[in-house]
C-alpha cells in the first residue's frame, strides 16, 4: 500500500497523517476546513501540541491537505476516516460527518481500496450506515473493496502514550478486510494489533473503554459528594485503596467529564441499545452523576463564600481553566463551559482566564484574573496555575476562598496559610 488518504485532520486524523508520511506513504488529507488545509500545507499544526507541531513541520510537503475529495482520494490504496461523531441536542448520535465522508469515498471508490473507519461509532455503524453508502458506488464490500473499523485510542497531550505505542484492535466486514487492516497498522505502529472476529466487537470495544471511565469517574464523583457530608477526604481514601496491588484502579473526582470521547461515547451505546429495546440504566446514571458535578461546583462556591460572610451574587471570581483537561487547548464538552453560565446566572462576576484558550478568556493574564478577586475557582489545573498559585502568592493577593475542582493543589499548605480551601470531596 503506497498511497493513504486521511479524512478529517483533527486530534485523531492529523497525528495519523503525519505518522503515515513519516512511514513513507504518499499521504493526502481531506478536510472541510480551509484554515486547517492552509495551515497543514504550510507545516503548521492547528492543534496546540508541541510534539504534533514538530511532526507537522517535518512532514511539510509530504502531507498534502485539500478540500477536494477527488484530488485527495485519487489513487488512494487505503482511506482512514477520522471525522467527528458527536451527539445532537437530544444526546443522540450525530453521524452526519461520517455519512458525508462515506459519500466522498463512494464517489471516488476503486477496486482493491481499503476503507478504515477510525471515528468512534456505535456497534453496527460500519455495516448499517457506512457500507450501504459506500456500496452505492456499485462496488461490493469485502469483494471489490475492503471495509474495516479500527477505533482510535489517542490521548491528546499524553507524552508517554503516542500513536505508535498504543495497541490497536481491528474488525472488518469479512476476514480479508480485517487481515488487510491488520497488515496496514502493523506497518505503521510499533504496538500489537489485535484482529477481532467481528466489526461490531471493534466498535463496541472503544465504547466500552470510554464508558468504563465514565462509570468509574461517576462512582468517585458520587463518593466525593458523600464524603463531603461524612467529612472524609476522598483523595486520601482513593490513594489508600490504590495501595492494594490488585483489583482496584484509581479514578479521581472533578467538576464533571469533558472531551469529545468520555462525555459522548456512552450515549452512542445507550442510543443503539435503546433502538433494540434495552435500557442502559447504569450508563445513564453515570452520565447524570457526572453532569451533576457542574451544579455541585456552584454549590461549593456558594458555601465557601457564605462561610466568609459573602454571597456569590456580585462576588468577583477568578475562574481559571476552560479546557476539559490540563495543558491542552480542547474545550469540547468541557465542564467549565457549563459552570461559567451557572455562576453568572447567580450573579457572580467572572474573570475568566485560560492560557491555552485566549478566545474564551475575558482577561489577558492570570494577574488580571486575580486582581481584587474574592475567590479563585480552578476548573482546570494547567501547569501555569500549579506553578503560580502558591499559598503565599494567594494570601498576598488577599483572596479568601480557593475552590480546587481538580484536587491538584496542596490543601494542607493552603489551610496553613489561612486560606479557606475546598476541593471536590476533600
Ligand atoms: N479527540 C480524541 O481524543 C479522540 C480519541 C479517540 C477517538 N476519537 C474519535 O475520533 C473521531 C475524530 O475526533 P477528533 O477529536 O479528531 O475530531 P476533530 O473535530 O478534532 O477533527 C475532525 C476533523 O474532521 C473534519 N471534518 C468534518 N467533516 C468532514 C468531512 N465530511 N470531510 C472531511 N473532513 C471533515 C473537521 O473539520 C475536523 O477538522 C471522533 O469519532 C472521536 O470520537 C477522538
């Protein structure tokens, strides 16, 4: 296989396209965004990630991005679909981007092509949605062209686990599709590739991985609320339980779950199972508990300020961090985006700052956010905040209340410095 086409050059597609170029493939990237096409072709990463920025620079000229499907797909031996699969306002799967990508492929499909869907999809999507669209080309899946699903597991910002080091699972519409997909990934990654008997298993595996996290985070979020009442430090308890060398895996509470995966993927399984008459009560409850943490953060802010004789109404709050996790510029489904309007609704005056997200910050620096603030709410513990916000520094600013939604700061040191400090369940 010599020519590869990656459809969708986002958090998933861009690193894959770079890897393919480094591995000697002729690579094209099909994108709907002119800006991403322009940046990629100029060797500039549109995603803030040091490592990825270097890769995009290095593959300049080797990775050709375009908005023209015929140009991108011409002579492609393998096509990887990496478009978004969000949910709509009713939390139902929105497969519009996937369908549109499949239409582009169908119009340019040729015999022998291997089409791999990397986007996260519910079990059945490859065979029920993608395959019929692709077969409108007149070619038959598993006979004239090959169709597989290999869910992407990348963790943007993770320095240890980069794309080549992460094991993969693949499923296909027939044996030959799985075999070819297995060979393809074997050529580009250093980790094992597990070939599955069914494409549905591959689709389900990814949803299970992310739902597992959502459920476990919901469990510790519920513990955080309960332990706040019982006056037990949830972080200390989780660390204590983690000393058991088997049968326990630590998860930590926070302001809710964000990102394009964990907060979205469970809905894909919930919706698909519902269609077949099964109600995923446990998954729905986990989503509900994790979403309830936004209101809980506001409750904690009210309590913290009240204890100082202040009210949330008209309180000046330095609201720090908008990204869904530390040290990235991704705001998709970020809890901060929901907490901010809740605080504003209660009359809080917010100075919002995220060093990675200028567009949504309303002040230009941490200093400006802290100036004259009654309270600090750290919604995302970016390293800039961890470095700057020492107890001494916060005390000097005469800020009375510190709400650490990530339990990332040293609670004991803050309390010693006379600052009213609250974590989530700590
Ligand atoms: N972000 C993650 O950490 C992550 C990890 C694993 C899996 N996934 C899954 O991978 C998929 C992609 O996620 P992402 O985070 O890369 O999304 P993204 O939004 O960062 O990137 C998707 C890109 O596809 C482009 N696009 C949309 N429709 C298109 C079309 N019809 N043709 C060509 N380009 C199109 C968009 O402009 C965008 O640049 C999703 O299914 C997601 O669930 C994401």
